[in-house]
């Protein structure tokens, strides 16, 4: 994973213009109380990859296994396609959302990119069509801008565990905010999971997709289908 310039192209099999009829409504599984943040659990668990849209209308979320349309303020999930999975990026261009299927880190493990697109939607994920292969899309994940021109980004870390063992373990990803030339740690509610990506909607609310867990020595453990996937959403514009 470290030192990769190339994209890992993952099979993306989906029927063009496919419409889903599968939806599920989740009850609250546990109490999450935070004056600044909301949290929703994605039904199939695993790891959240990317987010697009707006929780107050329709939110499109991708996981390791599926892509969902989220409505009713995070209470109802509609499967857009059982084959549109492991989508590391959702690129928004006006009213069009492109599903990106490749990903890579830079050689310094400081930037994470997603790219390539086989399919797109113009109705918030209800239907998908084949994308124009003459247009190649590449986007930088984990970096967003706020309405007051501040920048919030994920900071990736590798190294030894808490006991000093090893040197190339994936550790906890931190979040920082840069404003007026000053970079400081960004306060957020994610404790037990790894921040995977960032997204800011049209109203300025910040979304933090998460996944996986950590060992007692602070080493990141990849998500499985049995582990929960949580999305954290700021209640107010950041």
C-alpha cells in the first residue's frame, strides 16, 4: 500500500440503469450523545469508503460491500446496486455523481487518491449508467475545504506500535484543520474507528466515514463484514 503510484482496479460489475427495490430501516443500536455531532450506522457493516449528497435530503454512501441511498435523516437505507461495491471515491460534478473504483497512496503515504469511473448517476444513486471512458477522473481523498476557506484533512501514520515493535504498521489517522496559515488538531468524536475519508455538503456540514478498529498496541485492524461502519456528521457547518 505504501509507495504505490498505480491504482488498484477493483472489479466493478453493475447493470446499466439498474434500479434497486431493496430498502431497510434501522433502529438505534446504541446511544450516541454529542452536542456537536450525529452518528449513523451503515447496515452491512465493514468500512465506509466515500460519501456524497446531503443527509437532510438524500445521501449516497459506499462501503466495502455495497452502496446505499440514505434518507429520512439516516434512518432508511436503499441498496443502489448489490454489485457496486468497494468504491473508494464518489466524485460530484453539479448534479452528477461518479463512482470511482481505483485507489492509491503516494510514495510518502501522505496523500490518498481515488480515480477511474465506470458508472455515474444523475438521480442521487437511484439509477446508474455507463460513464464516458474518454474522461478520466482522479480525486484527492481525505481533504476538504470549508465555507470560510479553511482546510480539513486526514493525516496518515505508519510506524512502530505502542510497545515499539515493528516499523511499518498502519496507525491511527489523525485530522487537522488549517486556517489563516495555522494548522491545529481538529476535534472530532471518532474514538474506536479509523477515519477513512472526509466530505463537506452544500450546507457546510462535515461527514467522517469510518471503519475498522485498533489493537491494544494501537495498530489498525482492517474491517470485516461483521464489524460496524459508522458515519459521523457535524450538526452545524464547520
